[in-house]
């Protein structure tokens, strides 16, 4: 499980870097993704399953917004969702 958590944290770091390099992403969308990433990191410290549904919904919403305009970010958000699922979050 620790390996899966490290993988998820690495993907979150990748998302952070991608957001820094994507000036076309609006401030509101950037902040929304940053906030979600922060909440996911916090969820890794909580008991399994706590608040997972809300985080999955936030990721789903982010994925819908970015599918067309930002395909590279969409891929990262999808990888985060997959890693969360693997961890039972």
C-alpha cells in the first residue's frame, strides 16, 4: 500500500508541475485542481474510505472540464483517479 501512496503522491506532484507550465489554464481551474490535490494528500492520511466519494466526484468534474481543452492535464487527472481507486480512496 505504501508504494501505491508514493505513486499517487508522485502523480500529484506531476499535476502540480503541469499546472505551473500551462499558462492557458485559467486561475479558477488551476486553483480548483490545486485544492483537490491538497484534499487528496490529506485523504491519504485519514482512515481508508473517509470522504472518498466527494474526492472522486471532484476529480470527475475536473476531468470533464479539461477533456477537450487540456488533454495532458486530463491524462494526469485520470491517472490520479485510477491511483485513488487502487488505494481504496
